[in-house]
C-alpha cells in the first residue's frame, strides 16, 4: 500500500524523463530495497528512471522517505548531485541521487546488472 501511495505522489509531483545511468556506482539489494554506493571503477554502472520535479517542495518529502535527517547521523542515505547519462541521446543532465550512507550489510547481494528492476 505504501508503494502505491508513493507512485501516486511521484506521478503528481514529477515527470518521467527517461532511463539514465551513472558511472562509478554499484547497486546492492538490502532486504526489499536498493542500496546505491560509489565505486572507483568507471565500468560500474547503475541504471534508473530519471524524473523532473514539477514541485520542488516534493524534494523534502523524498528526503524524508529516504531517511535523510531522520534519527542520529550518519543517516541511512545522503543526497548528492551527479551527472546522469542517457544512452539513446548521448547527453547528460545533473540529477539528485540518493546514495546509501551506511556500511553494506553482509547479507546484501550485489545487483550485477546495475538495474534494480532487472537484476
């Protein structure tokens, strides 16, 4: 039910731009959710949907959802602006990205494809 509510909020506050990827990043699955971390390898790519916010106040709600500023630091995620690449159009855009901010748990599994929805 929570996922459906968030899908509705995103649809109301953002527009899907397309599929993009970032370099020097890895993706892990922790329980039912992803953990994105930075890497030093240029060949490590993470793929995801890129949205343009039509309501910038919604960014604060996203931060809360991602546990930024909730509890005691360090928070579970941190938000950073990174360059996102679009394969089809050979262009880039700067986007806010949520990086996992805690050590990756031993039980987490690497998502080799870099795509959480298509591991």
